[in-house]
């Protein structure tokens, strides 16, 4: 059972954030930090490697994706794969790029309630549900591609999601410590937690969705959705 944070009216107001309110910029996770734009041939080779990795996942699961297996499937040398992605985690993260870009495009410019045009509270509810189901659909890949603990929260994907949540929270609870509240909400959508709840505790996705909506209600001190 998920624990929800109950916001007591007796608590003093949270300090106001110091940084200015702004819309997060579009996520760019296609290449490593500092890597120059890819030439056309390099981009084609990169796409060919990712296609080979995707085929391996479809045929053998995430466990079947090794640097050696991808090199063999793409008919290139192993060194080519290492030079392009660094290590296995970098390769798996690259496989998640398209999904991450699609999700951000949806919440930044897609139709409501996830995208602009809906009230911030409705967008916050829709955001969590979208992330929840996206994570469940790609759970093995998400778990295998998680950065090491020291880089986990500074990764561009995590930063983009957190920035969007913070932006919505500042519109809903302007007196709250929205930066930390965003971390709190994202923690309930963590792939490892979703794995534990759905596969080890055998909780249905409908229960996790209801728990997200309940958590948002309690954190934002708003009414429950109809």
C-alpha cells in the first residue's frame, strides 16, 4: 500500500522558491553531454545499432542486450558500439530516448489534459498517470537503464520531468516547497517501486493510478477528482 503525505493545516507555510518561474526547455538526450552533432553517416550507424538492440530486446528481453550481441547483430565491431554509447547503460538509455522525447512533447505541446490548455491540477494528475503506464510498459528496460545512484537525479530525463512537475506545482500550491514536492511525487513513480508493487506485490495498475490521484490530492490540498 502506498503511503500518502497528509498536509496538516497547522504547519507553517513553506518558504517561497528563490529561482524564477519558467517553462522547462525541450529535453535533448540523443547524444552524450558535450558530444558534437552527428554526421549523417554516423547518425545512420547509430540508428542501425539501436535497431539491432531493439530487435534483441524483442527476441530475448533486456538480458539479451549486451555490447557484443548488438555489435554482432549490427555486423560491426564491438569497439564501434562502445565508442558510440560508452557502456551498456548508455546504450539502454539511448533506447529510451524516443519514448522520453515523445512524453515530453506530449506534456509540453500535446493535447490536454496532459498538454497545455487544461488547469494545472488536471495536468498534474494526467502527468503521473502517463508516466506510470509508460514505465510499466517499459519496466525491464527502465530498470536496466537507470543511471548509477550518483547520476540518477542529475540525468537530463529526470531533470526534465522534475522541472515540469515543479512548474505545475508552483501554479497549484505557490506557498509550497515545490522543488522538494516534485521530488516526492516523482519518487512514487520510480521504476523500482513500480516493479515491486506490480510484480512482487501483484498490485493492479488501476490501484497504482488511484494512489497517484490520491497522493496529488493530499499534497496539493485539493478536492478529489470526480
